[in-house]
């Protein structure tokens, strides 16, 4: 019974991450974006990415407050691991999260989310290159299958209004690559042991704040920030999205602790399949043969990759 409970936590982390993507997708397809300047709408996912991570960070901050761990955050920033986590957050946030939501906006969650799930593949390749980790035959086969599954998944453009579908695929690949870099950096930074909730809190807050107050002003998109904070309905969507993002990460870390890292990652990776199920139900996304075959291959390959070693 305990084993089933631990595995359910891992599956829940994947399902809730897919829900996060669904909430953001529904927001970007809603009438609410008409309140934004026409010039900013294409890059509106960058604005939403910042709020998503900021609200996720604040949710985790509240969680750490309940656990009376807030006093651990500032000392953690002074450690080498804390500094590396900040750097990783800058890669995984402004690059990874922004690319992820751009991918959802341009290609749709049923396609973008499974492709973003390839981060373990990129992490494995980067660890092989920079950390000298070995790649055995099973790992190599899993990587090849990930590539084949991605090709099948993105080969046929979906029906509907997706004029920049392939650009969305590229953004999704960039997101998975960035998250692979982030994971490699965090794996490298192991000099001091920090609690998972503290690492997550630092990562999410650094990501959200850097997107909103560095990326947006530099990109000339800060007007999107102003418009967003003036719209209560948009903020409601983003609060829900941030809550689901923070909860998913907390359950993900919990699943890795209870089930072991490989199994925890594998259970979380089911968000590839969940994203397709939710897209078919709530966005009326057609369940094509290529979509089904591609997402199944990617999901199985990523899960197998998590167990390879």
C-alpha cells in the first residue's frame, strides 16, 4: 500500500504539470489577451512565464514558511550550491520556461509538452560530454528512440490555427535542452547538501524575478507586465498556473525521495501522455495517428532513459 502511495505521488506530479500547461494554454486562447497591445501578443508567453514562476516561487515560499524553513533560504544563497542553483535558475527560467510557454502557444500543449519532456535525454548527453558520465547501449537506444519519437510527433502539422507550429517545436526543443543544462549544473553543484524545498524555492524565485524584471524590460515587453497586473482575470489564471507549477515540483522532489531518483523521474515523465489526454478533452485536439505514436514513443523512451545506467 505504501509503495502504491509513493508511486501515486510521482504520477500526480506529472499530471499536475500537464494541468499547468493546460491552464496557460487556455489563457493564451482566451479573449483576455485582446487587452494587450497587438505588438506584444506574439511574445506574451514570456510575460506569462515570468508570472508563472514567480507565483510558483511564492507558493513554495509559503510552504517553506509552514515548515518553518524560511530562515534557511538566505544562508543557502551563500553556499556554492546555492550560487550554482541561482545560475541554473537563470538557464532554466528565462531560457527554458520562456521557450516552454512559447512552444505551448505556437504548437499547442499536446505537441509542445511531450517534446519538452526530452530534458533527461539532453541532460544525459550533456553529462556525458561535460561530467564524463558513461552512456551504455541501453541509454544510447533510448536517446535514439527519443529522437525518432520527436520526429514522428512533429512531422505532421496539426489542424487548426498553428501558423508557427514548427517554430513552436523548436522552442519546445530549446526548453528541453535548457532544462537539460539546468539539471547538469545542479548535478555538478554537490559540495553542500541543501534541502530540496530550499533549492526549488531559490530556483523558482530567481527564474520569475529575472524574467519579469530583466528579460521583459530589456526586450521592450515590460508593457505586458503592466497590462497583466491591471487585469484581475488574467492574474487569476496565472495564480492557478503558478500554484500547479509549484505543487508539481514539490511532488516531483517528494517522489524522487520516496521512490528513488530514476523511478521518480520516470513517474513524472508521464506528463507527456497526460498533456495529450487533457488537450483532447479540453482543447478538442484531434488524436491523430502520428500524435499518438510519437507521444507514446517519447514517453516510453524517457521513462526507460530514467532507469538506464
